[in-house]
């Protein structure tokens, strides 16, 4: 079975597991005079994350969702208006900061343009037309097929920050995929935003953890809020250690993940009823199956019968995600299965 459901299924490498055994540990919730916790491995990971993103400081969270939620709440008060695109993970999947019972923030929607970039004219109009507290961006964009921000977008983003003083939070769950895919350095991407979240637990292959990187002042606020929300951890060096391994080794496998993704996409360029409506920038392919005659779930079930695990996303698509645990020689088999499903679907979607 080839499993392309998500890059969250990646299992920790032997090197990662070994790193846990020898990691120096301490109580990360017990702060010293510098405001840092007592777990040296957590501190090492946070320093490494800050350095890679070009930010002053970083903070470890158990999940990307808690990291995003804490970041957004730290910039906002209940009732504040936050710019999001409706397909972004923060709005579509997480939602909690916009809940009447929790974050009580008001979402204001901006559109994406035909190049899969945020529509900055739209964003400007919203900022000029009302009081916007925070702008949220996603790179790479999960539900848009792993598309990446281009250089023009980063320039536009910096301009908006300078001109209007609005804060920007980047959901960079797959930040390192985005950097490799766009050819733009990680710290160059992050220089256009105030805070950035990235996940260790997706394509980077670590078992647990996400980081937020930002200014020292912002991280200090985040640390307090993280504790209140129950996100403080004690000997968290046991999850930080594999994270350090991930950050020191990702460049050797993320590129291969992208190459495999591209090979599969290239092999699917003559599909009839299944559509790929986005550029292949990173490790994700979205197949629009609305013309196949199959429901998304039927499509996934049929794929599974042929040896391919995939997942429905949005209302009309299924998603293929490539990662280090996908056998490097599986392109041909994946292409064959999708091509077969495409052929079967032409007969009215029935076998
Ligand atoms: C997975 C993901 C998150 C959330 O991370 P969790 O660790 O699963 O909470 C946030 N944003 C994007 C774009 C993601 O893909």
C-alpha cells in the first residue's frame, strides 16, 4: 500500500529516536532570569529555529494549531478583525480563534488571484476600509495544492506592513517545503512577516512539535499565553531532540519529496476527467474529481482497492502528499492507479 494521505504520517528516523535517549533535559516551565526555561534541548531547538527563520526568538508548541491559535490571540482582543483567506487552514480547519465561545475574532476574507497568490489589492482595500488588526498568510498553501508565495508577493507584503503597520502572521506549517519550492530563502520569506509558525511533525519527519518564531517581545507574550492555554511542557527536550535532527537534515529529503511529486504530476498530464488545477510547487497534488462521476469517498475507496491511500479535501478534490516515507520508486504505480481511475470514470463513473 502506498500511503499519500498526509506528511503527518512520517515516522521518526532511528537518528531521531536515538537523539531522545541522549538529550539533556530540564523543566522547560521553570524560567531562569533570562526568561528561558530550564530544558537545554528545548532552548537549543528554539535558538536553531530562530536562526533559520532570521527572527530574534522562538517558542516550541505541541501542535501547529496551538501555535497558530496562541500567536493570533497574542496580537488580538475579542472583536478584532483579522484578514484570512477562506481556504487557509487557520480558518477552514482550526476556526477556534473565530469561535463565539473562544477567540471571538471576526474573520474578514481576502481572495487569492489566478497565480495562486494573495490578492494584495483586495487586502489593501480591506485595510483601508476598516480597522484590521492582523493579516494571516499561508505558505505553502495546503488546500491550494501546496502552492508557494512568490517574490512579488513578499515585496507586496512588506509594503503593506510598512504602509499600514498591520501585523502579519504566517502559517508556514510547511515553510521549508515552501522555501525549497519557491527558491526563496527561509529567512527571506520570514522577513516579510512578524510571526511565523512551522511544523516539525509534517514533512520534516519529527514526531511532535511546532515552533513560532518572532521578536523577543512577541515571544515573551506568547510564552505567557501558551502557559495559560495549557501548552507549557516540562521535559520537552524529548520532543525537541528529534526536532533538532529534523532541522539539521531536512534538505537531504524534502527536495526528493518534491521531485517525486513532480514526477507523478508529469505522468498525469493526459488525464481526461480528473483535473489538476494548480501548479506543482512542493509536495502536494490535488486531484479535482468532480467530473469523474465518483464521489470523493468512492474515489478514495477505489484507489485503496488498487493499493493507494489518499484523502478527500475540500468539496471536490482528493489530495496526494509526498514525504520521506513514500518509497522513492513509487511514481509509476501511483500514476498507473490514477490513470486507471480516470479511465474507469469515463464510463459514467461506474465499473
Ligand atoms: C497541519 C497544519 C496545521 C496544524 O498543525 P497541527 O500540528 O496538525 O495542529 C496548520 N496549518 C497548516 C497549513 C497545516 O497543514
